């Protein structure tokens, strides 16, 4: 589950950064990299959406388990 949590976090960060670029500068990074309405761009958007749903589920139904996974991961990294 730790690997999945890291992947989800990276996808959410990519999505958030992309929306920040769209909001502040009118620049869509995914479109710039993969083309307008391309299949790859749509897949990226779909994965970001699924990551958001996964994270909502974790924080709604499994907050303690999610906190423990992250805290254990951070403790391992710091050692």
C-alpha cells in the first residue's frame, strides 16, 4: 500500500501543479506535452481523477491507517 500511496500523491501533485499553471498563467502542461485532447492526456487526467477518488476514500474511511502508513514511511526515510 505504501507504493500505491506514493503514486497517488505524485499524481495528485502533478494534477494540482497543472491546475495551478492553468489558473495563474493559462498554460496547460499536459496539453503542451501530449497535444490537445490526445489519448495520453486523457489517460493522465483519468489517473489523476482516480487518485483523487482513492485519496478521498482513504481520508473518509481509513484516516488512521493512512496516517500510520505515512508516519511509518517517513520514520523509515529519516533513519
